[in-house]
C-alpha cells in the first residue's frame, strides 16, 4: 500500500513541477511551489522522515513561499518573454553535473537495506543507549536535540540569518508610491 502512496505523491510532484515550468503567471508559480513543498513534506512523512518533513513544511512551504510573495510585491506578476539562444556550454555543464550526481549514488546501499553500514554501527547504539543517556522516548528527537544539538542549533541559526538577510534586502527595494493624480509620491510635495 505504501508503494501506491509513493507513486501517487511522486506523480503529483512531477505534474506540479512541469506546470510550474510552463507557467507565465509568477503568483501562480509561487503558490504551486508552496504546494510542491507541502507534498514533499507529506512524502517525507510517509517515508518515516518526520524531522525532514517538519523542516520542509516550515522552510519550503512556509518561509520560502512568504519570501517569494514578498519578492513578487516588488516585481511584475507575469514573466516577460525574452528570446534566448541555446547555450551548449551551460547544457553540457548541467548534463555532466547530473551524471556526476547519479554516479555518486551508485555505491549507496539500497533504501531500507538492513545490511547498510548505519544499521551496524550507529543505530544500535542509539536504540540501546538513548533511553538511559537522554531519557527522551523519541529517538529522532533525542538525536536532533541532544546528540546533534549543536548541529541543529547551527542549522537553525543559518536559516534564521538567511531569512533576516533576504527580508532586509527586500525591504530596501520598495517601489515608489503613486498618488491619485498620477504624480510620484516621492519628493518634497505634499
């Protein structure tokens, strides 16, 4: 049954991704990107990666969507067509990067493989020692909050700093207001 859910969610993600690429309305593209992130969070939840799902929901569907909407407030809401030629060097770099990334995954253990190295080294220690060392019943929470506490704190700090930086950049680029009589509202005239 889980395989059917995976297939349905991946199909929705693929359809939404293609739709986003083809859209000219930027507002609709941002909204669909938020839906894409929410579906990704659902997929992570189904795959038992709840911590990743929380991050995707908060950052992908929440903060990123808000930042993109704020950016849309400073630009036009539609994409203007431009004529560009195919750039073979850019295409070659993208294809080579994709091949390198695919090649890098060839020696990874299969998803859910019980013989994967993590199941023989780190996981047994966490399963056996977490209740005694930490006292938290949820092992994922114990790992993120205690064993990897500084790492989680650092990730949170980086995300917070990036959000504040983008908000400050967007704040500095406000469009001039137009008065009802058609003149710009900037300047010394009331």
